[in-house]
């Protein structure tokens, strides 16, 4: 049986809310393997920078970042809108959002 590793699928293959389709369909990452944006814990800075570089050139990075800030670091893994979980945690604190104020943490 030849199963594909789900992390080798492009971002566009991840299920999402149809309301996000407008910006996600324009994202630079849509045809990039998912594992680029989900580096292993303790990954080298270079691996993280590769994902962030793709985001930095993306025309919808701000929409992606805004979307990702709806979720706490615990609820949303990976690099979204050029931000790691740690980056999002810092941004959420600056915005006055706690880890309890999130769509996925119930």
C-alpha cells in the first residue's frame, strides 16, 4: 500500500473554512509541501527562515497572520503569515489576547 505522508502534501490540500478561500488561493505556500511550514521541534533556524522567506514574499501574508492570531500557540502549530508559534504568542500578548481567547482551545 503506497500511502503519502500528509506532511508532503501542498498547503492547498489542507481542509479549510470556505471563507478563507479568497486569500488562501492567492498564498505563495499553496503549492509548497506542508512540512516546509511545520518544521520539527528544535529545527534549525535556517529551516524556519526558509518558510518565513516564502511568507515574506506573499501578497496575502497579512491575512494569513491575522487568521493565525485567532489561535493560541497550543492550538495552531507551524508557520503562518511568517510567524512561528512563539511569534504568535508574543503578538497575541501585544494585542491583549490571552491563550484562553482562541477559537480552538475549548
